[in-house]
C-alpha cells in the first residue's frame, strides 16, 4: 500500500458524491470507507485540510473510471481538477508502459482547451492556493504546461510543436516532483544532496523519457535545456544558445515561481510577477509576449475599482489594463450576493489598484464567476 496526502487527489472528491476511495491515517488505518457520501463543500474542504492519506491503488482505480475529464457534460473547472488528479499518479510512474502516450493525451487536452478556455486557464494558475505546498511540484508542472500552451498558440507554432513544448513542460521535473514540494514547505538553503538532485534533474528527466521511448528531439532538448540561459550562466551545461522551446519554458517557469509562496516567503501578485519577469530578463521577447498576452491584470487578479468595490479579473479586455472583472464586495467591504460583471474600461469601474487576498470576505467560486448568468 502506497499512501499519498489526500490533497494530491482532491480533484476526485466531489461535494454531494460518494468517496471514490478510502481515507486513511499515516499508518494506513481506514478512517472513512470508500462510498461514503461527502455531504457538502464544507466537508470536502475539511477533508483536504487534514493530514490524512489515500491508497494510490484505489486512486488509480478511480482515475481509470473516468477521472480524465473527457466527459462533455463537465465544466472546465471539473476537467482541470480531474487532469490534476490524473497527473498526480501519471507523472510519478514514468516506468509504466503507457506513460508516454498518456502524457501526450494530457498535453493534447491542454492545447485543446486554449482556444476555448484561455481566460479560465489563466485564472486557475493565478488563483492557485500556494499554501498547499505538498502539491507544489505537480501544480508547477501543470501550470507551466498551461502557460506554455497559451504562449505557443499565440506564437503560431505548428500543432506538433505545441505538443512537444507542452509535453516537455509536463515532464521537465520528473525526478524532483516530491523534492520541490518539500522545499516549498521548508524554504531555506539547499542541503548538498538536494543541490545535486536539482542540478542533475534535467539530464535525469531526459534519460527517463528516452527509457519510456520518447524520440521527439525538440521535446527532449526543451527538457534538457530548460534551465540554460541565453548568453550562458545556466545549468547543467552552461549553454549560451538554448533552443526556443527551452527559452519559452524558462520564462513560464520563472513567472510561476514568482507567483508562488514558498518557505514563508509570500508570492507576488500577478502584475508584479510579470513586471519582475520582464525586467529581470532584460526584455526577453518571450517575457514581453507573456506580459502582452496575460495583460496588466490577468484573470484571477484581485483589484479595487473606482466605485470602491473589490473585484476579480475574469476576462482579458480590449487593452491589457482594462479587463472585464466581477465585483464580489461592495464599497463598504460587504460580500455581494452574487458576482456583478464590470467593464474596467468604463471610468466608474476603472481599476485603481490591487486588492489583497486577506481583504476578501467572500470565497471566490470559479464556477459562479464564469457562469453565463453573470456574464454582461
């Protein structure tokens, strides 16, 4: 029995639905049996906040029953959660015979979403709960793949090249997924064995991918070079001219690392993270592309409006500084009964600054924010 924290498979737990697997303590003792109903969202959140575990064999069975999110009746956010759950098992088993085709399926799924759900994809990346350090390694790969899918589509890359990039994003850290989670939780300086593992992970991932049967040269190069820097100074080879796909991955990687809170260090709001990325890269074209594509206030960013309301950006607008937003609190700080769509291009709803997550007195519901009933 291999136990993993329940937070890693949260996408399979639905409020009002039966548990798809048993819930166990650290020794494997059954606490809640498979099939028991999760009565509501409060209970679901309580389960995910506790130090309990699930058996990976039961998770694989649940995933095989349909956790790939392919059902056309599910909304984007259910599909996103299901993909996270699928990847949590898939990326830890590169030795499995079907590892490579399943990674390619996940990459194709992400690329397919870009044309339909770009704003929602950016939203879930920006609004990710970074306090869940134990899933940092997996979430970071998925988020890098999502950002890569958005940017490579904007660049007009051919479909096969997009698949290579997104596949590389999903697999670039195969050997350090769990180490990244521990480091995100603990912070501080790396211990010598950890530094060795970090330094060798690009080459190790390439070796694992070759063993899995991958012969895609661009995918392999992107993984091998995603920590190399133009002009030199990167690792593991100190290349001065890394390939384009590797450079794109590195830009996404740095942006997402700036968003994340790790080891007691708070993450940056998305506008500040994008600005720091652009400045730190000396205006690299891919950094400029990310800033332009995401906008000054990308979906998921909390803002204050000229009306005094607190809102969250939900769709990119006509310009990078005028997204469509949903007001969630009135000028007195009271939660609104339902989100109210505002166009920040209008003077009365112009964005006057950023709002902090700590100031929110309402829990954001992505499904409600993107419900067509609240679309203007």
